[in-house]
C-alpha cells in the first residue's frame, strides 16, 4: 500500500499515483521524531538510584574487566550488559556513550517496528504506529510500565535489545509466511533475531518459543497443506535449530567463564523466577481482564461514531445495546483504575492514565487478542489433520498474537509484585501493530462507500465529502490524532520537569533528583579514586559518575532472593576491599529486604498454584532473611551524613 497525496486511498477507494516514495517519507518522519526525542532526553536522568543507576554500574563493571555472574550479580541474560560494557571500554565510560548506545537501540526498535508494521498494515498507518511508539517511549512519567526509548531512564537496555531481536525474528517469519519461501535473508533475520532475543531477557525466550510453534502450526495449513508431513517437520526442525542453536552455543561458552550454576542463577533472576508464578490467574487479575474487554468495547463504540447512521440502520436495537455495554465498560475502567488499584507513584502519571499507551490502548488489545487466539487455535491446530485451510493473512495474525501473548503472559493476571493485570513493555510494539490491524478491520466492517448520486440531499456537498473522507480514513485519522497527543505530551512534560546540570568524572549529566547531586558531591569530597563505594540503596549511578568501584558481588539488595552460597560470596567480596562509604536508605536494615522493596511496600508474591484466590499477597520468602553484608555494615559502620531520605555510613 502506498502513501498518496491525500494521505490515503482516496474517498472512493481510488488509488492515486504516489508523489513521494513512502519509504523516504517514513524515514524522514521517523528521523525527525527520533532526533526530537533524543534532543529532549539528552543526558537526562531522574536519579542516580533505582534501575537507571544499577544498569550503568553493571555495564561499567564489565568495562573495567569484571565478568557478570562471576564477579558481580546480573539478573538478566548478558547481551545488553556486554554491549554497554564494551562500548564503555572502547568509547569511554561516560554518560554520553550510554546515551549514544541507548539511542542506537531505540532507533533500531522504532525502525524494526515500522518495517514489521508495513508487513501487516497500510503504509500510512504503519508509520503512525512507529511514531506513536517513539513519542510515547520518549515521554517521561507515563507510568512505571513503559517501554522507554531515547532516554537513560530506561528500565534496562536488555528490554531494548530483546524487543529489537524479537521484531527482527518476526520480520523474517512474516516474510516467509507471505512469500512461502525460505531465502538466505529470511534465515539470517530469523537466526539473528532469535539469538539477540534469547540473550536479552527471559520473557523473550517465551516469545521465541511461541513464534516458532505458532509459525509451524500455521505453516502446516499454508505452505505444507498438500505436502508430506516429513517435509513440514524437516522445515521447522531446521527453523528451530537455527533459532535456538546459536544461543545455546553462546550460553555454553559463557558458562565456561562464569560457571553454569552462577549463570543459571543470574538468568533466572536469583530466585525470583522460581518463587513467583504471575501467570497463574487470580480473581483480581481476571477482573482486570474483564475491565480491559469492557474498555475495549468502549473504544470500538467510539470508533463507530462516524458510521452511526449506517450502524444503526444495519443493527438496530443491538447497536444500542452495545452502546450500553460500552458505557458500563467505561465506568468499570474508571472505577478500576481510579478507585480499586493502588495509585501510581507519580500523581501526573495517575492523571494521564486515559492516554497511557499501556493502560488505555494495549491492555484491551491484549485481552481481545487472547480471545481471538483461542478462536483461531481451533482451526490452526486442525491443520495438523488438514481439516482447516489457513490463509497467509490468518497465519500472519496468529504468529503475531501468539508471540505478543507469550511476551506478556507473566503480566496477564499480575506481576511478581502484585496481582494486577497489565501489559509487559516487551510486547508493546507487537500489540500496537495488532491494535492498528483491529482498527483497519473495524473500518472495513463499518464502512460502506457511499454512492454520491444516491447520497442524502440533507447534507451540503462539502459536509457530505468530509463525511465520506472521515469514514474512509477513520483508522488513520485516529492514529494520527493519538500521535499528535503523544507529541504534545512529550514536549509539555519535558518543559514541566526541571533538571540540574552536573559535571561528573563520567562526563556531564542532567539530574532531576537534587539529592543525587548532593550525594555525588559528598562522595567526591570524602573519598579518593582508589576507594570503593557501596550503594545498598538500589542504585549504582553514583559509583559510575564518580568512578568508584563497588566491592560487593550483589548490585541489588531488594526484591531478589539469592541463595545462601551467593550471600556468603557477597560478604567475601565485600571484606576483600571494604568500602570507604556506604549509601543506604534511612530505613530499618538500611532499606534492604530479601524479596521485597520497603520503599514501596511491595514484595515478590509467592506462587499459589493450583489454588484459586482473589488476590495473592503472600510473600514468596521470609522478608526478614538477612543479608550478611548489611549485618556487617550495621555492626561496623556509623552514620556520617544524611541527605534527603538517604544516609551515608563510614567505618567506625
């Protein structure tokens, strides 16, 4: 599908000759958005603590020669950590280098989203999808569950590498489905995409598995419908081998450096993966799914307004009933998010819930996709016995939906911290593409081109033309409008938040949290370059900014549940080079907690499988399990300074 002078297919569906190449237009638009997003976020951080600081410290430790899983804890697969670490080693350990790498990964995510969307959607809608993803990702304070792009305030770069990998994998798979041939370029896309995904984050392991299985099932009814079973098995055994084999080799090679036990402990999140099972449904999680379906119905009804007369004539009282259901759905959405759920940490994020991509758009897309997946699976599975014919369009949608659900299955009924249904940031691009596809299908269902000669005389000609134009391009107009809203939020929120410039040993940076600046200055004035600094306050950004090594094995003293062996190793590392300063929370036990996070009151919830409960709140482990390092600090260090809610300790 092409982009035309009137930005669509014409009012009467007539295709005009393209004025400019849609590829060129897309690259220009996304280039402008990417440049703006990077400029507004350049070298900006909320704080030196939390996830932002932790991944900077972990990457810097690679740059100075340490090996993840062996010399320090890393709770994800290693790709992003190694990528940042070697970038620091060759380009310099600075905030500028970190920003460049994050921007490069963000550009890859946006471009791959656009390329994948073009396989499924009209050119103009595909461009709108990629634009929305970029603009929302670059906007601050839209909630904790956000696929952050073009910013150092990213949860972890492992998300960015994983998303890029899964998109590349799907790009190769969809090209294969639609063409029916496995070319070298498609093999390379599938193999490289799977390798990147499997080395990025555990969620993407599920995504790769789901994409391979769903592709094999769909392909049985497309390419291999009339071919022998052995040919089908051979083809998809080859795909599985090229997808999984390189990652297995990479992990085995890494295990020779780290030890297999250390590697497995890190990749599985130091006890979190085994202690929690958020995929098991709870009553509150199911209610969240129903609320999402109700809100999705509201969106569908609002989308039908331009076709109101046609829909009313076609469906009569049933259309009115859908409006009633939509009103109930909107009320349920408001009650659920504004009264039942815990309020987000940011008041502004709470106010912006109706325009939050995850909550207001992708959550209903996810649950409608779950229903469609169940319906489609009956036919897809029947293809094994050649009882159902699968079209390339159906196979494409099935692979996308299966992969999207697999990526967010750990959030379907809740998370490891609370039983609230949500959408994993890892699935944002795929679900956004699926949502746009649903809008296009709704538009085709609702819209019936009007014969101008038989149109009503009650409308002036100009109004009649405008009405037909809106009806013919309603999905695109909505996507463009949402892009404009996202752009306004991006610019407005960046103007609203104030950052303070700070020049550090790792280069300039802009910090919103002034306490972080004061702590950095204290560290610089009370320690020497050879001194070690330990932050047990869920951070590490101060270490990176001040070029002060952390002496401990663990990089995080909250939420994780490492075994006794790792806790003992942590103390051994600590005692080899005790820190000159310790930065901690002004809370009992320095604000640390085994399997929980005192600052928010959240904890890793235990697995209740196979019990059915309304809301799972039981801790996955005893929260008073001690960290030997923390016990040593309490016994041998004393308070020397207090900055905001944090305390700095020095040896007695």
